[in-house]
C-alpha cells in the first residue's frame, strides 16, 4: 500500500484530489476545513512543523507501516512544483528513497551553514547513533517518498529520539530536515 501523509497548517490542499493510487492522510495542525472525499483527517497540536508530523506517523504506526510512504507539506508545490506528477510516478514505480524535487538539492556543513547556522547536527546524530557526515544534502521543505524497508533500517528508538528533538528543540525541524537523507539514503 502507498500512504500519503500531508502535514497541513491552513494551506489549500485542493491539489490532493489529483494524486492517484495513494491512501491519503491529512494531519491538520491549523484551522478546520471542509472534508475532502477519500481523505482521512486527523487533528494534531501545532508543534515541530512537518518533521514532527512525519516522525509521529512513523512512531505511532511502527508495527503497521505501509510499503511506501510519501511525506509532504500542506502545500508541497511551494518547494516541489511537480509534486503531484512525482507522487503519481512513485505510486507506479516505488523505490527505496527519493526526494520530491530532487533537482533542488542543497547542502550544509555540520553546523547548518550556510542556510541555518548554529544547528546542532552533531548531537542529533550522536543521540540517534547515526552517521555524522561532513556535508548534509537535502531539499528545501524536506519532502520525500520512502519505503518501509528503508524506515526499518533503524530501530524505533531512533525515531522516538528524533521526535523528541522535533517537539522540544526550537531548531529541531531544521535539524531533522537535514537528517532525512542520512537516515534513508
């Protein structure tokens, strides 16, 4: 099964009706909106931006993760203009891990430079016992598709630790945005 997880905060999500062959879940952290047919909706507290939403989904569904998951923002088109067509392609041809808008990749050093100086990437990597590369490659917005197998390369404890960072560190969302590629590549 393919599961699309949308982290929404007051964005217009009408684009979702054009995504095919994905079960659709909207985690709403903003104002309520009119129900969309064939879209499951849950309400969540507005903390930790989209990484918190993505990690909460992984942690809460650990024993029943679907074969392929797509994690996107409420308006994925801001950072990935072709997100709908990319999602439709991934539904037909699943892979292990792929960024949405992979051509927009950027990188930072171990301190978050040049985009977000002062990120504590070292402690996050140490706490999660994951690789601490010299350079972190990611896409703005941190939207991606990943297989269950790639997620399960790491223990549940890693995702719980990352979830804690997303929920408790004011810079947590930007730290985690840089770690997706380390976790899943």
